[in-house]
C-alpha cells in the first residue's frame, strides 16, 4: 500500500495553493512477477484498514475452527 497525494482541480480551493500539502489517498498495490498492479480505491486508509482487519479476523476464526476439529480428532484417536 502506498500513499498518493492529490491536489485540487479548481483554482479557488485551498488545496490548490502552492503551500498546501494536498490530500493523501491510500492505494493498495499487488506485485505479480515483474509487474505492479495498482487498485485505486475511493475510500480512505481507515476504511482499507477496517476491511483488512475484518478479513484477517474471519481467517483467524476459520483457522481456530479447523484447529479445534483437529484437536477433537486427535483426542478420539488416542
């Protein structure tokens, strides 16, 4: 993930001033071989982090369920 800074398209906005830092936009990227694929998303870093956390938590729940099933099978085998 990298940060891209955008500026204003209208001259009357504060972000169009030369000393304005611009608005950051977080862009998820994926590397496949030698090419870099960029997925431009319209939401902010917090939304991206929330989605990643949600997927991570779902994977952890799934891993825990599989682990519990393995433990039950091992106990039955003893």
